[in-house]
């Protein structure tokens, strides 16, 4: 998906599911996220919990699936 298509898709929704790869287990897991797209930046907030493991996983492996 091209960046422009991704940004257009974001403009029509309020929540996305992100799939990340576990930094220790190597397994993938999905989490619903609320987001704000502002001035070229995408801010993410987990819907279900405030556990920051998803963020630590993203730091180690920044490839996401939406």
C-alpha cells in the first residue's frame, strides 16, 4: 500500500489493529490502537491496556502490519 493510500484510509477510521513481532518470543500479536495523525506524525494509544510491551516490541522490530 502506498503512503498516500495509507493516509487516506486513516482519515476514515478511528481505530486500527496493529500486529507486531514479540521481541523475545518472535510470535506475532495484534492489538487494537486508537491513533491521532497530526502534522505528519502518527500517535498510537493501545485500546485494551496500558502495557508498554507492544511499544518495546516495535522499538526492536519497527515493521508493523495493520
